[in-house]
C-alpha cells in the first residue's frame, strides 16, 4: 500500500514537471506493477487537458481521446495475463 502511494506521488509530480515522453513509460510501468492502476486513465485525461489544442485532427477530439486511453488501459490489462514473466 505504501509503495503505491509513493509511486502515485512521484507519478503525478512527473506529470507536471517531466515531459510526456518520460512520464508515459512511468505510467505503463505502473500498469504492470499494480493491479487496477486507474491512475493511467487519470494521467491520460490530465495530459490531454494540459497539452491538447484545438485542431482539425482526429486525435484532438474531446470524445475520441478518452476512448483511446480507456481502450489502451483495457488492452494492457488483458495482455498482462498472457505475459509469461508477469504471471504470479
């Protein structure tokens, strides 16, 4: 429990201080270390609200981006059960 709290604190501080390309591997690492790492979805929403801009691209859609984040979360959660090194 304490490890997850410390990881979450470092993770959320990294959202605001570090660039996204350093924070994203930390988020994916959290997905593999902890069960039900919902902070990944929260990270996606915070990152989208901070770094997004209005445009005509599909990825800047306010509806499509959260769907992509949730889809990535559920795909990684299901793939974790098939990774041999992850099985406990």
